[in-house]
């Protein structure tokens, strides 16, 4: 089984206007830079993007926003992005804000084949409006929980550190974040990796996401890996 | 009145040996600078790390290693990485002993508002709603009053809520207060030079004052 494709252009084949995309990353950490560029170049429009954040003005999903390719963002936090704010206030862009843990767990539910989950996040707030809720006695305490649905994603696009030709993925440090969850929620999942190796080269004990969740894989290049907040310690 | 650093320093006294702790963005992050000697705590970053280390030295920063505030950080011996679902799983399951976060308003029943101001650009709640809905012990670091002098410790929050009946303790620039089950805020300590009268006048929510209220010592 070989899931390798040549490059980002080939990997995003089949993504068309009006689709629902899932994109991995937290801030600018662990984002699929190559595929985002390919989507920008191809000019695909009216996309609904599920991603924890929406990039910054000139990087990440911000590049797609600049070209007005995004119709709706589903995220937990969308700060640090003036163009996002402008499009939101002018009504060009819709946004659905979801608690971060709920977002992660709804993605996980998709990959685990569960239509919904129950979470206490948002109980008693406007997030609960219109949602089904029920009380459970759990951990010795009766509490109210909201029912939250799994996502249905047409194409998921993630970034990993290493991958093999069967689609098995290993992530590095905190760039793992939403990537395995986005990956497991996609009907079709594309992984771009910094290093692509033949099947058998990765230790099966070290795989973070098994290749069954990945349909196309390629080795990306020219990773900028921009840092949002460069914080340093002084040498004494 | 306490400085932001002093608020952090006072909150650090609440840490206990063996705690797993999640520190929010802003003043709560500063708490890490005042962990008392002999106390071992592990800091959780909800983007997927247990064991946050100090900021890196110049040239050693790694774009793949950041905290929830998107700042470059390091690991400590014994750190572990995981995905965002597992991260919020351990929070939801009550494995994290203490959450420290900022607030715009807190009610005397422990409701908290810290994510949205009507009429202003809404950036999102991030992980705040998950944290406040699940954490067993929540300490809020906040200013006692708004810039125009309005109390932010209220009988009822006016801003959209982040969570209900969840805040256990508040360390403001004026006082340390406990949120009681039924009686409102209980005044525990006052900032150096701040009188009980001043705290009383600047707290709109129900306030319980019993006995002599000690002054904080730094």
C-alpha cells in the first residue's frame, strides 16, 4: 500500500468550492504550510474551515482569508488577525466559536465513530443555547452536560514531522496539537510531512497516528515555521 | 495595592507539592516565577504539554515547542507531549489540581465572565470554558475594579458568562477572597495598606467579613 503523492498540488486534487476542510495546527505551530499555499494558488472558494485558530494576517489560514476563500471559520480562538476581524465585521465571513476542548473532542468523536459526546464546557453560558443537555452522576457528583456532535469533514489536511508511505505519522513536540484529531475526522485526509520514509522505517511503537486515517502523504518543503511570540530567557 | 507580579506571587503560595497546574495567559503565567522552594509542581499547557520549562535561551527556540499563549518555551526532565483531545481529557477528568486564570467579572456565587465584551470583536473562548467547567480548584487573578472604578466582584455578572459556580478563590490587587457556597465572598486577606473599608466599598457582591483581616506579607 503506497499513499505517496508527488506534492501539495497533487495532494489537494478533488478539493472544490463549498467544501468543509479541517486544518491541523495550534496558532502557527504545526500548520500544513505547503497545502495552504496550494489551496491559495488554486483559488478554491467558499470554504468552511475547521481549525483551532485562523492564522495571522499574512501566514497560515490568514493567506486564505486575504484571498477571500473562506466562507466560515469554526475555531476556538481567532485573535491576532486584522483581516479576519474586518471580514467578520463586514459580514463577509461567518464564525462559529467553540470551546477548545469541545472542538478537540468533537473531532476525536468523528475518528472514533461516535456521533456525539457530552461535555460540561459551556453549561450555563450562551454556548448552551439550543443544545440538548442532560444530567449525569459521574465521579460522585451530579452535573449537567451538553451534547456536542461529531464533525463531518470532506478533506482534512495535517502536518506531521515524520511519516511513512503507508501514512503512519509521528509529530514533534507541541506541533502535534490538533493534527491527529483533524486527521482522524476527515473523509479524505492529506498529510504533509517534513520527512517521508519507506514503510518499515518507523518503529511501530512510536507511531502517533496509524496510517488508516491518512489517504495521501507527501514530503513538504521550505517550511517557514513562523514563531508568533518569540520569548527568551537571558543568559546569566 | 498589589502589582501584577505581587498578585502572581500571592497565588504561588496556594501551590502544593505534587500539584499539576494550568496557568492561563497574562498574570497567571507569572505565577511560574514564584513557585516556593521545596514545592514541586508540573505545569500543563493545554496545547499538549505537561512539564513546561523556562523560556529558551536565544538561538535555542523551537517553533514546534510553544505554550498555549504561543510563546516559545522549553521542556523539563519528565515532560510529556500529547494531542489536544487528551489535553482536555485530563482537564475534564479532574486530573489537573489547580487552574489559575484571569477574569473580567466574577459573581459572589462563583460565576466567571472572561471571554466576550458585547460590541467588541470577539476573539473566542479558547480553552477557558473547558477549564472552568471541569477544574476542581479555580483561582482567579484579577483587578478588583475596572479602570473607571466599577467593582468587578458582583452579585451577578453583567458580561456573557464563561462558566457558572466554579471560582473558588480570588486574588485581586486589593484582597484575597474565598467564594463561599451560600454567603458570597469571604474576605481572607487585604493588600498592604488597603483597609477593610476600602475593600467593602469596592466590592459590589455580598461580602462576609469575620474577625480581624490580616494584611498580606511579601
